[in-house]
C-alpha cells in the first residue's frame, strides 16, 4: 500500500522530486501531535521515537495517519525506510519507556530536524526484491560453500589416493629390497659351495702330487700351454738343482697329471651338479691358508722359493706372475692352531694349476695372460665408508714409501712410524684401525712394541710385516699380541687381503652389492689365486684385480660368516628408519612416525633428522640426510 | 725439480763409482734383466704411478739406489772393522727394499750377507764358526752384489730416461 504507492519503480534514490516520502512526513507529523504523546512520541534525546503502547497505537493512531491498522505493516514500512528498531532490553536501565515499547531510530529522523527527513529514503532497490536478494545471497553462499566442500572432498580423496599409491610403491620397493637380499644371500651360498668344490679339486690334486713327489716339478710351470711341453720324462730334480729342469719337471708331471687334470676339468665343468652334491667342508681353506708346508720349517720355504724362483726364471715370469723373492706366500692367517698340510712337506708344489684354467675356457674362466705380456691390472681400492687409519711402522725408507703409497692408493689414511717406540707412542695417543708393524727395527723392535701396545690396547689389529716367517717366529708374534703376519716384501694383493680382513667393517655396504656383477670374475680369481698358492708353494697371488669382497670370505678364518652377514641386518635397519623419515616428508603429514630422530612435525622434520642423526649409524645417516633435504621444501 | 738435480748428480756419481768398480759390463738388454729384476713385483710399484711421468716409482727407485750406495759404503767399512753383526743387519736392511723392488739378485746377496754376518752359511742353515770364513764370504758376496747392482742401476737409468 504505502510501499506500492511510493514504490513506483522501487527506485529509492531515483526520484528526487518527492524528496521525503509521505510516510516519513506523516510519521513526523504524527509525532508532533502532542495528543499522541502517551502512545507514541519522541525519545528524550529526540533522535528516535517510541511507540509506548502498541495497542493504542494500532487502534487509534495508525488508522488516523496511515490509513491502516496493522502494526506489523507499520514496522515493515519503517524497515523499508531504514529505520532501525532499538531493543529496549539491551539498554541498561531497562525500558525507561515501559515494557512493551518499541523504539525506532533513523539517523535522519530527528525531532526538530525537518530538513533531514528528505534523506530518509527507501532502501534500494525494490522492497520486495530485497528479501529475495538476501535469500539469494544466502543461497549463493550456501552453494558456494557446498562447492567448496565438494572441492575439498575431491582434493582429500585425491590425496588419499596418492597416499595409497605411495604406500603401495613403498611396499613394492621394500619387497624389491628383500628380494635382492635373498638373491645376494643365494649368491653367497653359491660362492661358498663353489669354494668347497674347489677345495675338493685341490685335495684331489694334492693326492696326485703325493704320487709324484720324486718328480719335483719346479714351481711355476712355465708355459701357459702345458701341451707345449714335450713329454720328457722327468729327472728327479732335487731342490738344489734348481735351474735345470722346470720344463722337464712340468712335463713329466704333466703326463701323469693329464688324466687327473681332465678329471678336474670335468669336475669344474660339472659345477652345477657338484654344487649340489658336494657339501664337504673346504680342507682347502686350510690349504690356502697354510700355503706351502709349514710342517718342517720355513727355512725350507726359503729353499723352495729360491728353487721356484730359479726354476721360474727361464720361464721369464711368463705368466706374469710375480714370484715372491723370498718367503713370499701371500698373506694367510697363520695361526698357531692352523693345521698345515702335510703333503706339501717337500714344498714342491709343482702343481700348475694354471693349465686347467686355460683349458677350462668353457667355464668362462679367464685364461692366464700370455707368457710375455705384462698384466697391468687396475688397482681398485675397496669401497670404504670411512677411510681406515693405518699405522705403518717401518724403518726402511724404501719399504715405508712403497707401503705408504699402496695404502694411499687403497684409500687409507696412513701414518708412519720409523721404530717401535714411536709406534707405541702413537698408538697410545691416537686411534688406528690397523697397524702394520715391521719386526726388525732400531730402538724398539716390532715384537716388543706389540707387547707394549697390548697392555693398553687389545683391540687394534697389529700385523707383523716381516721376511721371517719361520714357525717359531710366527708363534712369537702371536704370543706377543699380534694378530697376523704379512710376509715381506708384501704384495698388493697381500696388503689388500689384510685390509679386507681386518677392515671390512669399515666398508660401505659391507661389500655385498658389487659381487653380483663380478661374479664370474670372482670365480676366476679364486681359482687362479688358489691355484697359484698351490703352484708356487705359496708364492704370492697373481695380479688379479682387487677381489670382490666375497673373496675375503674365502680367506677369513672364522667360518661363521653367516653370522656376520650384513645383508640381513643393515639394509633392513636402514629401511626402517629411512622409510620412517621418508614418509612424513612425502606426505607433509604431521603424524611423523617414530624414529630415532623423534621429530614431531614436518616443519621440524629436517631439524629432527639432524638431531637424530647422531644416533643413527653412518649408512642410515646418509639416507636420512638425503631425506631431510627432500623435506626441506 | 731439485730432487731430480741431486738425483742426477748422485746418479752420475754412482755411475762413476760403478764403472770403476764393476769389471764386466753387460750390454743393455732389457730381457736379460728379467732374472735380475722381477718385473711382476716391480710392476706393482709402477702401477702406483699416477701418470706417465712415473714420479712415484722413480722416487722409489732412486731412493733405493741412494740407500744401496750408502749401504755398500757402510758394508765396506764394516768389513774393514770386521763387524759381522753390523754386516748382517745391513744385509737385512737392504734385503727388504731390494726385494720390494723386485731386484732378486741383489736381494739374494743381501740375504747371503745377512746369514754370513750372523754366523751362518749363505743358505742360513749351517753354522760357520770361523769369523774369517764368514768375512771372506761376505766380501765376495758384496762384490757380486755390487756387480748385480750395477746392472740394475744401468737398467733403471735407461728406463727412466
């Protein structure tokens, strides 16, 4: 009614002509009428008006001024014009105007201010549309919220999916690792079995050697191809007649050996079956460790080696196998308790193990190098996690330099001492992973130095380097606390073996991983190396590339390698914590899993990793270091 | 490099000494040296060389040659003084480094001298009670050793030039 008449187009601000609406004027006028004072009036402040008695107001005043008697309509009208109802209840003094009073206020509706009335206008736009707009606004808002919620749900879903995917990838990777562990373990097994096979072969050939004792083929059978030797009957060559008959001896033995050799070849060829069928424990291990006879005395050694040397000279080191000038068996663990092999008592191990190697080309065994070809083998240092600290105690400057260079090439950090006293002092003040101790030295000899050191250090391995490897001497070394003997002059292989033996705990991955790749090579090396032991009466190994770590298993005395097998331990341990660290980084999840670092939120993840790093061993730390980088977005 | 210069000087001196001392002069034939020098062993050292300049092995070899010269001189003196014990230890001392370089014949003589100096025979087995005999043995071993050394020295000189 009112709204309609004044609504028109609902253009509140449009028509300036009717500046203030009729409604407002009427309202004003009404309030000016004193007779209505008891029903409706200005407030005391004059900035609002109060309907004191709504009943009265509705009955009498409304009809007079506004032509309707609907209080609700009146209120609506007021609202349209942007009047605001003031709640009396909220005002502190309660309703000073009474309980049922309604107070309305408009900034431009003042008691004595007629002019401002013009400013009172309807709220734009059309009154009816306003509530709808509000509703629409509300609806819109709701719709927006809905869509947002949906969005969020979608995102949530996607994230969940991603998490699941990651989790399953995780599982896959873990399983892969497990599989690889198994594979590697199986390879370990295979190698062990193969070692045993070779043991048997060695034993077999030992027996043959026994049969041919008097033939004394001089060590280091010259040529690569045994068939080249003519079948001269062997003259019994005594050790003293060194120079004359290496070829003779070899050939003679060859005649007898051909059959067993062929058998050996067959055995080797039949690897797969033998592997399964032959569980015998390697006596050969004892052989390899003992090398030539230790039974009598290592004096024989000297004789034998000289013999071997002399005998070998004409062959001109044809095999490129370095002869150890003197006692030179490669390093082996000569422990007091090791049983040495009797059959080699005469020291004449003319056993050319090489030929079988050639002839067994089918096994994929690398043949011996050509006679005059010098084999330059790459010196592959072991894969250390941390460079081992080696103390090299040596008075001879030449040996010291060479030893030091060897060790440096093997990526060890080398410290030197020129006599036993200096060495003992160094060991007292510092920590070393390995000590290579010369025996004959001024001031304080190696044995005494070792005794001295053992009084305060029982763990650092001390290795005697000496040319004296008589049994008595060796016993003495052990009795004074030395762990092992490295005959001098040492060879690269000998040195490497010692490093592998006593420092394997410092290697990364404990050397497990590469073996798979070098598997065949490894076989070759075992055969060649062990063969050379046999051949030369314990002369040093051929210059083969550095052994795959599993080669060390061969020479390590304790058979309980399985117990030390790190495959089962380290990787899984790494797994757990590494994964523990990966997960929060990936998810940005605040629920970080329990880990040694004990971090609680992704924000602090990297810090937590660092904090925790000290509690974790090196290999894990590396991984964690990487992970912490990942999480640092 | 300074070391090289001194080495060259030393080498020249050594060569002069050797020429005056050694009566025979074998033709320079690398193959012939095969019995004197165990190439397998020597190669180990060569492998340590970082580059073709062979600095490391050269240093080792020249260091050894200096060491050998000093040892010869000391041995000579000890023979004069008839100091068998010192002779034995000198022999042992040089034995190690010569063996490490693969100089088999030199090493053998060192070992003989070592044994003789400690009252044993050349093989180290039997005992020799008469010091004069030991001394005589040492003298001859020393002479032989120097000859061998001359060969080796010549070889190395050629090899490193």
